[in-house]
C-alpha cells in the first residue's frame, strides 16, 4: 500500500462556530457539521469527521456481526464451538470459557509502536494475533444460555441477539428485560409475547407492532393500554375491540371463537385484513414517548437526542443507535449498549459504566479513557489494544508507566496525521477516523450493515467493501412446511425429530439466501412447549427468515424531510376522516418534520400536533 499525505478537507472543531458542509470521503456527498457538533468534538478533543453520518454508521456496523455464526475449534482447548468468525477467518478464536479464563495474558502479544508504519497497519497485525472471544456475550453471567450473541444476563434463552436481562426467551433481536417470549424484535419489559415488533410492557401480545402496555392483543398496531383486542390500530385505553369496532365482553368472546386464531390458515387471513386496516389510519412521524427536544425514531424517555434510533433514557446524543440499556449521557456516533455510559464518540458495542471512549469496538465494565481498541474489559488509559482485561496504560498491548503512556500517545496521534493509512479506494484514515473498512473482522454481508443498508454483491465490491459467498446449508429436510398441521394441537412430539423445509427457501432459494435463510429448521422442545401453552400454530419458516420478515415492520435508520399528511378534515389521500378540528384549522397542515417514513411508503404520516388531536 502506498502511504502518502492527503488533504481530506477536515475541519478543526476550534476553527468554526458555524455550520460547514464538507464532502464525504466515502460517498462523495456533502453533509453538514453543526455548531453543536463542533462543541462536542472540542469537548472530547477530536477533529471533525470527514465521513457523513450514514457512512460513519455503516463503517461502525462492519464491526458488528449479529446473526452469522459458524462452528470452529477453540484455539486453546480445541473443542468445537459456535463463533462469529468462520473457520477460514485469519484470527485466533477462543471459546468463551477459555477467553475469560486466566490461562492466557493479552500482554503477551504486545509490541512496540513502529513509527515507520501507519498505525492501522500495526493494529491490523495485532488484531490477527490476539485471541478473540467466540461470541460477544458475558459468559460469566449467562445461565443455560450458550447459543446467543451480543447478549448478557440471560437465563434459559436460545438464539437471542442484542439481548439483555431475559428469561426463557428464544429467537429474538433487541429483547430486553422480558420473559417467556418467542420471535420478537425490539421487545422491552414484556412477557408471553410472540411475533411482535417494538412492544413495551406487553403481556400476551401476538403478531403486533408498536404497542405499549397492552394485554391479550392480536394483530394490533399503535395501541396503548388496550386489552382484549384483535386487528386494531390507533386505540387508547380500549377493551373488546375487533378491527377497531367495539363489542361487549360476551360478544367479543363469541367473535374470538369464530376467528379461531389458533389456525395457521386463519392467522394468515386475519393478518392481511388487519394490515389493510392499519394503512387507513395515521401514524405519528416518529415512534417515541416522554421525550424533550428529541428527533429520530424509537426514542423513549430521552432529552436533547437528535437523528438517532432506538434510544432509551439518553441525554445529549446525536447520530447514535441501539442505546436501549439505560442510561447514556453525551454521545455522538455511538452504536449499541449504553448502561451508564458517558462521553462516547464513534464507538460500537460498548457499555456498563464506561466513559471517554473514542473509536472503540466492544468495551465494557467500567472501562475508561479507551481509544482505538477492540474487546476491552475493565481497563483504563488504553490506546490501540485488543482483548485487554483489567489493564492500564497500554499501547498495542504493551504495558507502560503513566508518564510513558502520556508522553507516547500524543506522538502516535501526530504520527497518524503525518503518515495516514490510505486504502485502495483512496480513503484516508488519520487520527479522528474509525477503523478502516477493509480491516473489519467481517464482510459487508456478514455484518449488520447489510441488514439496515442492503447492497448487492456488485455494489459492495464497487464501493470497496468485502463480500462473502456463503455455501448452501447441508441440511436434508424430512418434512415440508406445507405438511405441517394447521394447529399446534395436531402436532405430536415426533415433530421434534423433523427437519422442516423453510417456506422462503422453497419459494425462492436465491432470494432466501439474501437474508441468511437456513434452508431448513427444527422445532426445539422449549419452543414447542411455548406454542402449545399459547395455542400458537407452528412456524413455516426458519428463524432467520422470520427475523427478516419482522424487520419489514421496523423503520429504517434513515431520515427524510417531509410534510404532514393532514389536509384539514381528512388525510391527503382521503383514506382517513379526521374526528376533530385541528389547531391549523382549514387547509393543509403546514408542519414539516424529519421522519424515517420514506416518501414512497403508503402510511398516512401526521405531525405531533395533528396526531395528538386524532389519537392521543
């Protein structure tokens, strides 16, 4: 690689109190750096970014593999285990018991800093030599929960991802503080829920989206404090409603028997009918409750949060995502975790009492003053390290005195600026940039970047990212999804022995590969017991396909400038008739906002004022 000094148009945070619009190094589009952004960069002493917010997010997501798991042997004990890294990846990988043990020392792999070579080249060599943990879980606080990833504090859980503090849950992503629930995405403080997206404090919620504090509901969307409802949307404090029509308790019970929600064929029909109704009612421009001066989507109990996504109990944050473990203070470009975090910049998968992290991937347990590091636990004053635990004053996994560390770090920063790392696309990485995309441990389509910003293989290669061609799963189905019984009561224990052909693979195997379909799947005993207890029909698709289908009900991490759809007495498309007079009076509502509902979607999107007039 040729290393040379480039001008990237970076802007010092001390030089401009006003907004500036540099050109992104990666996508070549202009983006805006606001005055408050410069204030934050000055506060944590970093230069302003040269990549736009979306490209910065994608670059971080390349260091997050949630769902692509492989079998490989442990580099220490030799046992076969599940890992985020395929067997042919150029890394040393230990199983969790070995990685968390005291039988090895990360400082053994330390090296002296080389001022004749770019920092990121040295870091890449270190990354390929230090043992990495197989799965990103806190092995020490997991109970009977071996097959999960990006998770902690789980008990009796299976195939949960991005999950914490759960008991008896399976096949979910973004599941927190929940119990005995299966196949959910973004589930908080809930119990006995199935196939839900963005449900908070739910009890027995099924096939529902964006519901809060509801009980015994099916196919509902955007309902709050509702009980015993089917196929409803936009209701508040209601009982015994079906497709938004009220019934007496006795009528509701009789109607429920007619609907027969325990039949897979009936579930499909009612689902289609409910979703048709959903489109006829307005939605608020963002998902969120109890916020102050905040924008983005899925924001809750937060203050001064902007252009962020899935945030809980966060204050003073921007361009951040998945901070769903309370609480976080003062953070920019921070993706996932939180839990008592503060002063975090350009970092991913970090949390639990951490502070002052810049350009970090996975750090936890009271770590402080961490810079350009990977897999850091209970450490402080660390720069350019991998896999260090309970260490202090380390650079490239080599121990220094406090005085030596404080003298050497500024010299390394100066060296990073004078001898930057330059990739094959001409992208320049000085101090202030997150890790180069080509040294990320995972390819684009293995990482979470593909889930939120999907690209074809040709697009990935053209943009300079890496791609992995996956081999077909070697499964031999013994039963087709078409042959499953209509109700779970018709399924005997022998179903546990079957390998079931996934519906998605059967209908379009090439399309199914794009969302990591496993081709076939099996029903676990815990899963079957849940279906029987809740009287839920058996699934027809593998767990990855089910996850992919649920993500279609979750808004993207992108924001568009749009206008309110309220047109005085009706919505603009005349599909919805307003029930009250709005503050703007006659004529179209003049309010504009940023929203994650793209202009090509069918939803009727109302501003805060018009939405509250109609629904709240």
